[in-house]
C-alpha cells in the first residue's frame, strides 16, 4: 500500500489519503501497536523448536536478528527520502528498488515481497487446519470429539484445510479491497499474548515432564527425560532463517511510517517495538525449550496437554483462537498480493476476471497446504528464501546505492556492518533454503 509524501514538519493533519482512501494518521502509540501486530504473530510459536534445532546459543540469534532487523528497517525508511529525482518521498519499498537499480530493482523487490505474501498465506492455511484438527476434532482429540463421530479413514487434515480455504475465499473474492482492520489487529495481538501466556504457564506447570506429557504419537517411542544442547552448528542456519520470519515485517515499514502523525518519531517507536518483541520471544523460547528440550514440537502448542480435562480444553481453545486469527489475517495478505496486479492490469479489474484470479490464488495456496502440511520446514523455507532478501540484503544495498548517488558519505564502520548483514543474509538464507528443502523432502518419506 503506497503512502503519501510527508508534509512539512510543522504540519500535523488529522487525516490523509492512502491509495485514494481518506484515513486518520496514526499516533506514536498506535504506530507501536501496528508494528507489534505486524511482526509478532505465528512465528513466535516456532521459536522454542527453533532453539531446539540450534541449541541454547540460538537464543543469541533472537537478539542479533532483532538488532540487525531494527537497523535495516531504519535504513529502509531513510531510503524513502533519498529520491534521486528530487526531495519528494518515495511511495514504498518497490519504488526504493526502482530508484536504486531501475526497473530491475522494482521487480526484484516485487518478486520476493509477493512470494513472501503467498508463502505466509499458505503457512496460515497449514496452521489453521492443524489447529482446527486438534481443537475441534478428527484425530482423536478436540472439543467435538465426543459429540461427533469422525471417520478415521478420512484425511481430516486435508478436510480442515479445504474448509479453512473455503472460509477465507469469500472475503478474498467478495471484497475488492481490505484496508487496515483494527479489529483484526487487536485479535492478532490478543492471540499472540494468549499463546505466550499459555505456553509459559504450561511450561512451568508441566516441568519436569513425564511420559504422559510427551505427546508422542509414535507407539514405539520410549520416554526419556528431555535433553538440551548448547550448539548445533549444522542446524544453526535453519534456526537463523526461522527467526528472521519472526521479525519479517520490514516490507510494511514504509506504509506504517507514512501514516504517522509524527514520522520523525518512527526510529524511537521502532526501538520500543523491537525491545518488546525480543523480550516476548526470549521468554517464550526459553520457557518452551527448557521444559520440552529435544522433544519440542513445531508449533509449540502441540507440546501442551491434549486431554479432555480443563488443561486440555484451555489449550484447545487457544488453538482455535489462533486458527481464527490466521484465517482472519489471510484475506489481508492475499489482498495485498492481488491489489497491485489488479491496479497495473486493467483486465483484472472486471468482476469475473477478478473472481477467477483470486479464486485461483486461494486454490493454489490450499493445494500447496494440503500437499505440504509441514509447518516448521515450510516456515523456515519462506524465511530463508524470501525474507532474508527483503529484511537484510535489499535494505542495505539499496540504501548504500542511493546514498552514493546523492554523494553522501558512508562511514567505514557502517560499510563493515552492512557487509556483515548482507553476507549473513545471503549465506544464512542459502543454507536455510537447502536444509529446509531437505527437511521437506524427508517429511514426505
């Protein structure tokens, strides 16, 4: 979503038009809330498993990736005001790429941005189906398990995936545009907070876990107390890629900053958002991994009680809450994916072509979610393949390029830091893609 050029610092209008639609500018506190809602989401459910991959030292990645993403986010916002054609603020991320490297830069950003939106939408269907299965029923557990007979010969994961896709199809097709919805943002924040509280509570309550708490579906599994490791160098890149996805809101920063009443406060607000996120992520990761160790699942809610008692019902309700949240967020992501295509190509603005286009995209995400229903490896693949470019590589290269075009000085230490971030993104992303691809292949065996 494009943003208006900023007004002079002395002017503080009450509203502005974004994409032709008038709307209120956000206060600093509202911007903080938007940043938290944008970045804190389903990624937090992966973090304990991520630490189980990389070992305790993977916790340093949470802090390191947070610091790196904070810095590259600021570079991205600075790039908005480095327009080579003049002093007007660039509209958004793709235009930054175009200003730096022409049409190639524009389409480069678009490819990785849209791939991320498509990939995360697919992950949302995977997660929704998994939590509907475990929250409502179909695999021997769930609120409806005793009230409804679920045929064990039916692939209920696929059924719930199809039903989830059907639920999100209507708002995707029916509504031409979906602006920022504060109710959905609030729901997302509540889901995240609820998930954190439930994970931390049960991690403390169940520690130390016994055989009945292991939640292993393998009948041949012999319980042994969870073990922990300090470092697994081989899986460290996969941990890096998954953590990147937990901080993967960089593409929305230009829009959020452009809708602030006081955009010059963005850096301070971003610092506060990252401080809160890092704290929440560390608490969840430490609590989950400390209790479940090497038998930590992805997502972590699958480690929690599954019975019909009060504990089981609390966990099932939390799963349903998260499932409803991701299904509510799916139309917003899909709309962001299709809106620019429909804006650029008039053919898709007509009702029938638009419905066919949107139905096809929802169908493709549903098909992939059914064929690749593996939350952990899929999330790592998206983080490694797309977000490392959007979050680390592009902001640094674009910013340095635009500053060079403006003949602005770049300090030696900043050059070194930028080089390290770009190399970390490229190397970590490449290894993460390779490892997650291998994990996906093994998951099919």
